[in-house]
C-alpha cells in the first residue's frame, strides 16, 4: 500500500504541467551550464518569481531542473574550447579539450552526458533511500574536520596531472595565496586589495579560470603558425563514443558517482572538489596513466559523473535537515520557503506529494537531459572543425562575456586578460593552471575552518586532532605524504637487488 | 522678388515656430517622463546571498510591490565583504530611482567598522518595513532548561561558552556581544556563514548559535535544536513559548531592521511614490502572513521616522562595537 502511494506520488512528476516545468528547467539549466559566468544560483533566484505563479510542486520541479541541468552543460565549453562553463568543470578541460583536439570532441561530450545521467540517477536513488542516515554523518564534520580534509585535499591533489610535483605544489600555494585577497572570511579585515574596491570580495573565480584556460589557449593558438587544417569528413558514428571508449568509461562513472555523492554531502565547493578528487583517483587507478592529460576518456567520465553526483548529494542535508550547504541549495531553500514549504525531516510527512514529486522529477529530468544533450553533441562537435582564425575570436568574446557577466564588473575582464597572459607564460614553462584552481577553491575553506577550530579550542592546537575522525584523517594525511617516498625507495632497492641478481 | 522673400520669411518663421514647439513638447515630455518613474525595471540590490533570511523577504516583498509599481522590482544579490560591496555599488549608482538597496543593520555595522567610507546619511530613506528578531539556540541535548540557566552557566564559565554567528560584524554577532556585556561574562564568538552555524550546533561543535528565525525554522520544528530566547521587545507569533531576553532577566532588545533606501540625490517625486507603494505592501495581509511565517514583524516607518531610527541604531551599534574592541 505504502509503496503504491509513493509510486503514485512519484508519477506526479509526469503530469503535463510538471512535465513542462521540468523540461523548461532542464533547458534553462543546460544554457546556464554552457554559458560561462552565468551561475545556477543567480538564474534560479531570477526565476523564483515566475515559479511562484506555478505553485509549489511545479515551481520546485522547475528550480530543481535548472539546478541539475546546469551540471550537464558545464562540460560543453570545457571540452570544445577549453573554457570551463562552471567551476566544477575546470578539470574536464584537461582531457576533454585534449580529446577535442584529437577529433574526439563528440565522444567526450557524449561520455560527459552519459556520465552525468548515470551519476544523476545513482544519486537520486541514494537520496531516496539513504538520505536521513547520510545527513547525520555529515554533521560529524565540524571546523576541525574540514581543516584536516582540506589538508588531505592539498596533499592528494598536489600531484593531479602527474608531471612535476614541485611545480604542482607551487601552483597550489599560489592558488592558496590568491584566495586570501579581499575581506578575510573570519575577521572581516581587508587584505591585499590595494584599495581596489573590485577585489574586496576576492578575485573573481570565473575571471581567473576563463583567463587561465580560455584566454591562454587563444594566445597559444595565436602564437602557433596556422597549419592548413585537413578537413577530414566525420561520419555520424564517429561523433559518438565507440565501444572501447564506453567500456573504459563505465568504472570511472560508477566510482565518480559514489565519490561525488559522498563529497556532495559536505559544505563548501563540493562539486568542484568532487571532480578534482575523481580525476586524481582515476589517474592513480588507471593502467594508461601516461594518457591522462593527453585525452584519456576516463579523465572526462569520472569528474563529469562526480560533479553531478555531488549536486545530488548536496540535496541530502537540504531535504532531510533543512540545511543548505551550497549557494545553489540555499536558493532552493529560499524558493521552498517562499512557496510556504519548510524542508526538513517533516517535509516527507507533511507534504509527501511534493517530496516525491520533486524526487520523481529528478529521475525524469535526468532522462530528459540525456535525450536533450545527445543530439546536441553532433552540433557542438562540429564547432571544433571551425578554423581557428574564426573560432578563437569567438572564444575570446565568450571569455569576456563570462568574466564580465559574473559580477557585471569591467575590472574582472582585466583580471581575465592578466590571467590569460600569465596562463600562457605558465604553459610555456610547464606550470599547470589546474592545481592553482585547487588552491583557490580550497583556500577559503581551509582558512575559515582552521581559524574557527582554533577559536573554538581557544587557541589550543590540540583542537585540531581531538576527535577520532580528525585523528583518522591525520593518519591518512601522514600516510599519503610519506607513501610516495617509501614506494620510491622500495622500487629502487628492488631494482638494485634484481640488478645484482643478474 | 519681394514676394519670394516674403514667402521665404514665412517659411523660416514657420520652421522656427515648429522647432520651438517641438523643443517645448520634448522638454515637457521629459519632465513628464520623470513623473512617470518607473519606465523600466527597478533593481533592488540585496547585499546578502540568495536564499537567506534577507533574500526571501526581499523577493516576497518585491513581488507584492511590482504589482503596484507597474514595472518589475528585481532583486539582485551583490554579496561579499559583509555587504560592503553592495553598499559601495548603490552609493556609486546614478540617483535616478532605478537602483535601490535592501537596507538593513549592515549599514550601521559596516560604517562602525569603517569598512565603507560613508554611513546612513549617504542614502535617501524610503521606508522601514519591519523587524527581525535574533534567536539564541542550543542543541536539543543541551543541559540548560531555559535562558536563565544558560546565563548562569556563562557566568560560571567565562570565556568558555562558544556561540556561532553568521559573520563578524553581523547583527547575529552584535547580539551575543551585547549579551555578554550585559551578563558581565565574556563569550567565545565563532563566525560561520549563513546557515552553517546551525549545522555546527547540531553536530555538537559549538554550545549555542545566534541567527534569525528563518534560518532555523525547520530545525526547531524537527526538535533538533531549542530556542532559549529572542531579542525582540515582545515574543514572536510563530514561537509563542519562547521568552524574550528581557523576560529572562537580560535587559537587551536588539533586532535586525529592514527597509528600502536609494542613493543620495534621488528625486523626491520618486522617493514619495515608492514610499507610498512600500507602505501599501507592508500593510497588506499577504505580507503580514508571510512575514509571520518566517518570524518577522512587519512595521512601516515613514522616511523621516525611518531616518531617525537608523541614526539611533547607528549610535548604539558604535557603542557596542567600541566596547567590544571591534571598532577602529
């Protein structure tokens, strides 16, 4: 009986008005994802007045559609032109763009869409069955735990691309330093802004990433001699991933979904961190480690699944505890309150039709987005074949719009160009921008949680390792810091032993 | 020849007259246009993040106001630096009535801490819309039965009790600071972002948290946290069983206030029109019901009274800040 009512509530999503709301949300969301500088939180806030006319169920379905739709579109510009549409898609540029250069843009786009679908669906299932349980465990993380987690992040992600560990660490440090610009998150003191009002709130993340990736790429192409491009005809089947690419993507998608969902439970830049963590994990596990950064499909499948799953994970604390951990879920919470709905443990009891209707729309929306995105792959993939002398100016315009659109501030455009020049030089000397982004994303969380933890323990350093969870994580930190040296030593001694034996 | 000259003269005369009329009409038209504010959408800059207590109220009120305004009143979030970025933007904006600020206690705290180079006197006050109380909450397992017990515990353990707020300098920070001063025993203030103090409270990482009712509604309803006291003059309608601080023996009344303001120099006609529309919206039944549901008390203040009120809060805020060593 109970199951039947749940099913009938789930089917509320299929009522024509809700179906339409879901579709509209998904389309808008995809656009938000594709266009850099247009964030889901801002657009959802804009749409709220419209949803008030639709009523709570349809309204919330539409808002949710924008929310996960934006996670689908984010990878498109990363793959095609090296411009991340969302912070969570920064890591997709590494292998996605490399694949596009090799003529496999279609495959990368399709895998990103399929990965998003798999992760989206997995996270809704997890949300439906484990939400209350998982929400509790997320509460075990306080400031001290977050701080250790960010330390762990710096160590584990410092070797993201497997090139030079030293250069990578330098870049993370630069990122951490850049993140201290503006009003400090705890004391409210202005730092390193040199009187520029525009950086009081910190350096614009979008301006920096479009510069480091997009504009730097434009400069690189400009610096190259234009080669006569051979127009190789692409057949329909070649637009999509082949059997081997699909097979190689399956495990990364599954791992990315689980990893992303778990990271998504935590506050902070969860989707971005999930994508980075998944990339790092896949590179470590892969037998084709040398292919990473040169167009490994696993490097697209994992992170793109992970950031979508994180979006699902972030719904857990919202729906089961009423706690918004991300800016986007905060807007969803605001939307709910405006509709007279209070999320939290009683949502399911008081408004089952709404709860299950929205969950149902998640399933539906994911399927819709897959159907919507796959045909687009064919159209988007052709963009790569446009000659650079036409494509690159368009990319530059896209970057300018993205950087400006974030805060409607011309200063950010200059930041973007500055970052573009820096990014070009960095690339010439083998410094990668991705670790810098990690530093930039982790910096504020690291600083805030360290200072909060120390305030709580009244300056006592032991506050950083008082809880068992902290101790376990510190142990992992220690292990991952030492392990590379030990394995290196063991390998060397093993090699010398085998030499002697010969 | 002569006749041709005369014809030319008439022609020029006609042209001159027509032009003069055109200019007159144009001029009159433009002055009429000013009367006709708003001709395009009006932006309401909200210094705080989308979805928070300030934001949902701004959006609900904007929706009601838009109906009478004839043009949409659009809420835009300009966040960061405790609101300084938004205030700077509106302060700089053309005073044409198309950029307004969702005005609140942030103007007092930002000015007191010199995070902005101006204060409330740099704005035309349109209308005050209401007060939002601050709630002191503890975990459901906390040993203190009521606020009195909590205060006694703080007295016995000075500098030990941790209280979360939504950021240094915010109203949710001012309240525990002023509370500690009244009690005579210092607290440990832990700044979180909006909503995150509640999570830390539920996870048992801090002893108490300070926030607006809207940010803790569902956790209270679920019995995860208990509200020990509110800072308003009277109890609020959604929580009739929660006493005020005054009732509990701590003589402190300190609410967040909200309203509308425009940059200095905005035409009087625009302010007057907006004031009337805001008054109607604030006194509507729809707003009263919504405000009550999120724990806010609607209260219309006319521009003169509003200006005076904000000035008084400015003085009190500076006193609290200086006493706490937060003001330069």
